[in-house]
C-alpha cells in the first residue's frame, strides 16, 4: 500500500497544526527506544490520532484512514492487517485475522528501521514496499497537537520516503491477550 503524504513540517495546506504536531511527536520520540522484530509479536490496534479535520482532500476509504485498524505480527517476519469503518468485536477481529493469510513480510535491516513488503495480488502486479522507523514508548506521554496520550509500550511508526521525508505516522497499542 502506498500512502499519500499525510503532512509535512512547513506544509502550507495543513499549516501550523501539522508543524506543531510533527515537532511534538519528534520530542516524544526521545522517550522511546528503537524497535526490534521481537517487540512486534502479537496483535495491535491502531490508536486514532492527528487532527483529522486538517486532512482535507484525503481518500477516507483507504486503509490508513479507516476508523478501526489492527495488525498482527507472527514473530517470523509475517504481518496481517484488517481495516474497517465499522467497529468490530475483538473475537471477530481475531477470527478474521486467523482466517487471513499473512499479506506482508517485515524485515529489519537495522534496529528501529523496518521494511514491509506486501505480496502482489497477482503475477502482473509488482510487490509494494514501505520503509518505516519504529519506536516503542518507554513512558506515558501526552502529545497535545495530536490529541493523543501515548502509553508506555505503544509503538510509534513513521513511514519514510526514500529521501527520509515523513509521509505518515501510525500509533499502535498492543491488544491484551
């Protein structure tokens, strides 16, 4: 899945809210450590954040903008995901993910930086690949510009372009087993 840029520091379309959010997020990262593959094992739910009213013109039906998102990592480089605008019960999420094939492979070339390679739907389609910076919060913290409370153990993922421009943020919280 290729995501359009969500916002960038100094982006006139989103103005000061996006710039302030990016600065606060970067400050919060100093209270985190870089992820390793073993940190991701299990089921995670995306925590909604970012002032969505500032994101005009986005395709709200694409997976990164759906209200409910879950990711499962199997500890062997496999990743499954589920996105929905409808609220689902945790048992339904687990069943849907159990029945689904792992749709992506993750790899860590260096600590804190992972590549997600999505499987192509058919032989004519090329595999999509993303590069993410991955951090784990080591203490609870508030990020007012994003209107979110980050909890110790949350994963903060930052999608990076080839030139290291930030394209997208994702905050995930482990689902209790």
